[in-house]
C-alpha cells in the first residue's frame, strides 16, 4: 500500500489549509514529499504553478515550519494569534492535532486516510462528514 496515493491539493493564494487524519494517514509523508525530504515515485509537485521537485528543500520551504509542535496550551494560543495575524496574501498549509486551535485557523481542511484524500471542505463540511467522524473524530 502506498503511503500517498493520487493526492492533489489545490491551495489558493492566501488560503489557510489544514491537513488532518489519524496516525498513519500519510500527513507527514505528504509534507516530506512537498519539502523534498522524500523523493517522489510518480507525479509532480508544484508550488504556485512551478514544478519544484528539482529544487532543494530549503528553497521549497524557507517560508514555513511546523508552528505548534511540542508547545504548551498557552504557547499554542500565542502561536495561533501569530498565525491569524499573518497577512492574508501569505498561504499557510499546516498539519495539526490540536483540533480546537487548528480548526479555528483553517479556511479549508483536507482529511487524509491511508494515503488518500477522503474529504476536503470547510470546517462545517468536514466536521459533519460521516467519513471524517468515523476515521478521525471517533464518532
């Protein structure tokens, strides 16, 4: 089974996109492919319409990092405020497990499960989706 299978993300400029999914869904693998830490087996990786698979990792991701990893609740609230203050012309794509924090920041959410996108939409659409509740939210 591939770690990532036919994933296509179309993220608009200025969008806040959240990637969620249960452990083993492929979130970290997806980011490692995007950053160049893992070589791709097939397909293309494009940022702003430019193929970037030949670019170095630092050239791909010099604008981003994992902002909430390992932080206390208070620190997460501070970082949430900082992310919310990022100018809207700056695109933010993030993985986060603290759903209360992350859902408030996201314009759109992509749910991965076994390496595939199972749901993509707004917070209301994703939270209401039966597949999301089953595989990620535990309902």
